[in-house]
C-alpha cells in the first residue's frame, strides 16, 4: 500500500516534468489510470518475463515496461539518464523503487495519448471505461484488435466486449498458467461492455 501511494504521489508530482503529452491529460485522471494499470502490472526491480510459458521471451521491468519495444532505450534515456540500459536489460542492474516510479510516469501518458487517438470520443466516456481502454493500450490487446476499436467507436459496446476477448493470448492463458491475463482482460471486458452506463 505504501508503494502504491508513493507511486500515485510521484505520478502527480511529475506531470509537468514528463512533458507535453502528460500536460494534455487531467492530473486526477492520470492518477486514476496509473492506479488501475499498476494494480494489474505489479512492479519488479529486475528484468523478468511476465509470461514464461508462452514460448517467447518478453524482457520486462518496473510497472510492465517492455524492454524490447522500439522506444525503450530512448525512454530510459529520458526518464532514467543515470541508469545503464544494457546492464538493466541483461539483469546485471536493478532499478530502485523511485526509478520504477519515474519510468512508469514517463510511460503512462504515451498510452493515454494512444487511447485518445484510437477513440475520438475518449474524453466523453466514463472514467472506468477510459481506465479499461488505457490499460488495454498499455497491455497491447486494444492496439492489436482493430475490430474491437471499430465497434467501440460505433457505440456497439457489448459487441466490442465480446470481440475484445477474441484474443489468442486470452484463450490460451489458462493452459499456459497465465491466470493474471484472464482476470485482467475479463475486467476490461466488463467495463467495455458497460460502455456509457458507468456511474463514474
């Protein structure tokens, strides 16, 4: 709980230093997106593979930061200039709790911007739907499902919720021992299905 509160405080404190992307997002909303996504991602100080049974290495650190993504090295350079990226990648160096928070504070606004780009009506949606959409972009399952995005944009939320789970990773999660993916995607599915009916 203390780490979670510290992260949320840091996210709020870093809104301005993070840059122009974060400055376009309401501070309170960004904190809520951070709370939601961090609750699923957890936090790791050393490189690890979140899905070791899926047959493909996925070096990850901090709050779900994927080290093989195209902008990972440049993100580290901006958020953590004091850190040796190659040492982190190889597992020779760990991140401190404060460094994990700074990395997440740099990452999250990019995915909020991505969600806003996918969904022109994003800012009119209830908070919990926006949380699910940002989380889906952070994890990559919204980005990887143009049909889901099209259905949401058409206001067909129930159909979109069903299509969202038409996902090979979700379908194979149980047999590969990745229960967390099932729980997370079902939660996002439920919020997508509610659509504009949320009270948040």
